C-alpha cells in the first residue's frame, strides 16, 4: 500500500516533496486493560504506518535530493500519561523513528521532524473514554493546560506547514511540542 501511494503521488505530480504521517489512534487503558489486539492495532497504525510510509517516500526523495517528512508524535511520547500505555509507547517510538531517520538521511537533503501536540480539540480527545464526554470534562482537560484551553487543529496545522516549508530548512530530527506550555512544567 505505502509504495503504491508514493508511486501514485509521483505519477500525478511528477515528484514527492512532502510526506505528512498524521494517522493515529488511541486506546484508553493501562497495561492490564490493553488486549493484545488493541496493542497491535495501535502499533500498526501509529508506528508501522510511519515507518512504512516514510521508507516508501525516502527512496524517491533521496533520488531527487530533497524531501520533507513530518510525523505526528505527541507530548505523551515524551512525558507519558496514565491510562494510555499503548498510545504513549507508540508515540515514543515515532519520536525515535523520526530522530533515527533524520540522522540517516540528513546528507540526502531529506528533513524529518515531528510535531508533538498536547491536548487538541479533535474527536480523538473524546474517543474511547470510560466516562461520558461532558462540557465539564472538556473544561477539566482544558484547565490541565497552562494556557487554560485546548488547541484547535489549525494551530497544529500551522506548525506542520512551517516544518514542511523552507523556513525550517535547518531543522531535522526535531520534536516540536505544540502544547501551550504543558511540557514546560
């Protein structure tokens, strides 16, 4: 699938300059509550997807001497969080894939970075919760952020756009936290 997707993009556009690996899922459970199937599903989407899509894109990018890959990590890949062990582990793996591939391909003209969001107002924030998602729950989540609010998706998209642009031409292997100060504590 990944090689086909890259080949299709090149056929339609003549080259592949930017890949954004944004697919991600979450399972809200600790280790004892995470089934083998849930663990594998999270790893397949969050880790294997990043690896296989990146690997498929790197060849053509290397051949053209230029490319940018932006992976979606998470602050939870760096600091961890209770009750989401598979998600935290998967995002930690994404961070290390990003760093290792960035080092492997810096001299090939390929920049590889990760945007690491905190709490963002998306369906994932409310997904698979053991308690109903109420305005009160969303307010408690927002209050856990130093800025006192959730990020909007466009705020994360702006950072992705920056990382994909030539404005970030000297950045590779970076984990860019977009968390309104959450990890500054």
